[in-house]
C-alpha cells in the first residue's frame, strides 16, 4: 500500500529542485537498490512486490518496506518497464578530494549533460577501480533517476563531487599529470600508464571547455582506424577506452 | 510548409511496422542527415529551417527540400530538443556478408535491445573501421529514430544485416576466429590481435545466448580492476574496449 501524498513525494524526486530540498533520491531495480542497501546506510523506505520483500528479507528491515502491486508501482516509477522495487535514499554528503595529494586516478567530467552517459561513465569507472569523480557544476545531476538507473549499482560505491573545475585544478600540485581526451593528443597506446593524476572528459557537444583546456598537460587521443570517416566517439565510450588503457 | 498527411506519415515512421511497410525511415540533425545525403542515394525528402536549406544548398536538391518552422518541426520530430532538419530516406537493402570468406572483423550482436546502445555501437564500430554488423532477429531495429540519432551519421557508412545467427555461424569456414565477450575468457590485453573473424556481443540482460555460445572458439574478457565490485560493463562499452584492443 502506498498513499497519495507518498506517490506525490516520490514523483517530486524526479525533479532536481525537490531532490535538493528533501536531500533524497530514489533508485529502482534489484541491483541498484541492493547495492545501496549493502554499501551505504542511506536507506529511507522501500516499495516492492511481496515476492521481492520476501526474497531479500535478510537485507532489509521490515519497518522500512512497503508492499506495492504493479498498479501502484506504475504510479511512482521513472522506468518504461517498472521493476519490482523502488527505494528512497538520503543523498550522501560526498567529500571533494584534495587536489594537493592524489594517489590514484580522479575522473573529471566537464559538462556531461546526458543522464545515460553519466550513468554509464560511473558504472565503467567502478569497473576500473576509480573511486573519485569530479563533475563541473553544469553537469547533469547524478541523482537524476536516469543516471541512477544507468549506473547499475556502481553509484553506491563511488565518491562524486560537483565543483568549479578551474578552482580545483588551479590548486593542483605542480607536476600532477592532467590528462585530457582530445582529437589531437598522443596515442593512448603509446603513453606510459599513470598511477595517479586527473583524466578530463569533455561534454558531448563541445568537448573540453577552453577554461579547462589550458590545465591539460597530457593531451591524449584514441586513434581512429585509417579508413574511417567517423567524426567522434561518444563521451562514455572514450572514457571507457582510456580507463581500460590506464588499467592495462 | 508541411501538410497534415505528411505529418501523419512521418510520425508513422516512428513505428517499426510502418517503416517496414513504406521501406522508409527518417534521420534528424545536420550530422546524421548530411552523412546520409553524402554517402548514399537514399534521400526522399528534407524538412528544414530556412537557414539550414540555404547553408547546405550545395548538398541538397531544391525540389526535395521543404521549409518548416519550429512549430511544424515540433509536430514531426522524435527528439526532445528538435534540430533544424529532419529528412526521410529509403531503407537500403543491405547484403548479408558471406560467412565463408571473411577478410576483416565482423561485429555480431545477439539481441541488443536498447536503441541508444545499438546506435553507440554503430558509431564506435565506424570509428574502428568495422564495415559489417550482423544482428540477431530480435535485436532492436536499426532504423528506430533513437538508434539513428545515436549513430551520429555512422549508420550511413556501415552494412547492417539481420539474420538467424546460428544459421550464419553454422556455415562459417572452419578455423575462423569467433570471439565472444564473456566474464571468464582470456584477457583481451594478452591475445593476438586478429585481422579477421567475428566478435559476438551478447544482450544487455542475458549476455550471449546458449544457442550462440557454443560457436565461440575465442572467449575473451575485459579485466576488471582487482578492488572493484562492479558486476558488468554496458554492452556498448564492452564492444568499444574490445574493438580498440583489436585495432591496437
């Protein structure tokens, strides 16, 4: 059972301004919901089919779960094909990594706008062991339901901050490798694999912005096949190929 | 100007059954439309803003273009943010590549269902010089507007066929390398780069189906970072990393 005010509340969380106001978001699907429950203490409430609640009774607290039927789920879901579970979580307070002491690769996203791209980037970063992502202020909100969905649970394991990228990079330690994915950099197959540093990925439409570009001291490129006329790669695809190459 | 029957006709092309019936599809945005006009002879009609028609007057025939305003474009577009051009094309008759004589890498997709994934895979394949993609019959239709959009023009340069994958693979020449992206294959960083063969990518939900799996004679894997708990990679991401690795 789910009452009308709750339906209204969950639907409000589809919009960024209400997520900010309530400091909550929701996730859908077993993988996403369980990864948040198992990796964080952010759970607020669970709405799920009876069978789901029974199946995962060890993972969830009884008083937090509400049984809903398909008709009720259809009223709250953000998916075309609703899953059997939707859960509300508190938005965590992520800590912006210090730019003066970096022991691993930090992924930096300069105005990624497409929710599917951001979600896929987070999922891929998790696969390759990245722990920190820094997004520009105009990037899509990571708690947008489409982003959460595309992360397939990986969102629960990463630290994701939003800040002014120029400010952050301006404070970076001298000598830090700042890699930028460009069309005219060094072939990523030829570079030395970095143990730490920053990898900057530009926006879908405009690439890395000019204010950020001058911080890049290691321009890198994914070589195109000689017989290809393709103009560019999708931002999440470029991120994946570079992170794989760093991970070799 | 665009009349009501034409608006209805274009909207019908958003559905697979009408695309099949009329043997037509539409593309939107300058890159997609121009790549089809410049690479194929499939153009039927163009609907565009006055400025667009003037700018690309050398590429397009006057009698095929119709000036439309933003209000009219909103009635025919499949995009949230309509572009300045939408064009109707004939669906080409792609030729299924022979499985007995393969001189390059053929990409084979086993039930890719998400239009964004298929579009991104086509765009990425084009970047890495792939010329042929073979999809299982239950894969999403390549002329679905969301697929066309995500290809960013690359669809105009590839040969994409649908067939029964088992039949095709059953006729493949003995000794042909049939690579399958799996979770427990050989590390793609360690294998010899193939000059020809088939790369099979499984569906988002189920991976490579059991009927197809037994044809795989080169199981390959994208190594996950040791400290990662991520369960899988998105299908288009896996395709990209493997094609990049083959292209090294």
